[in-house]
C-alpha cells in the first residue's frame, strides 16, 4: 500500500519578521507574515502529509485563530502530523518540494533544510528533496511580495515491508 499527497502554501513578506524555511532561520531583510512562524515550505509539506492521510488540510487541524499557534515553530505542527502518520502505520517514502522565491538565494540553505526536515520526518536526508526556483521576476514571487511552496509526499505502509 502506498499513498501520495500534495501540498501548496503561500505567504507574503513583511518587515520585522524572521524568515524560517524548512525549520531553518535564513538571514533576509524581510520575513514571512503569518499566524505561526509562516514557514511556507514546512506548511506545504504538512498539507501534503495531511492530504496523503485523507485528513483534510492544515487549516482544519491548526486554525489561524488558535492562540497557542501564535508565532509557533511550524516544526512542532509537522511533528504532530508525523505522529498521525506513524499511528496509522505509514512511513515517509520520499518528499519532493519546490520553494518559489525571487530573493533571497536559497541554494546555500538547502542542505540545512533537508537535514532539519529529515530529523522530524524520520527519514534519511536523501529521501527529502528541496528545490528553489525564481519566477524570473514574474508574479507575486517575482515582485518579492511573497513566497510560495509546493510539496509532494509519498507514504509506504509498514505492512508492505519485508
Ligand atoms: Zn502557511
């Protein structure tokens, strides 16, 4: 048995906020605005996992009016979703994600994101792929109004393992 899930997220830039992607703090002149830490990559992965589990979406489980989630570290939400994955006897096969941002350049931070996410997702970093793209100046990402992220995740059921 296997499952796939797809996730998408977007947040706008705001001054005076920190920029956290895949749980990694990234130096930049602006951060992303959101109720939690607005970690757009982690949110896309969370939505992909929730989708693979058939449990709706991130807003259903982590509403943006929940005071306990104010400026929350999104890795804690990811940990909670991973507990559901394990409870239902799934494990991560692989994750592939794309972060869209004109600035900052994310290439120097990709390995740190993979390492951080692999710890929470409980798989080797080589099963987690993170790509960074610009839009060549087009659209809201190109105008540096915000960032978006896409993620697909594949789950394998423990019963299928020898
Ligand atoms: Zn989000």
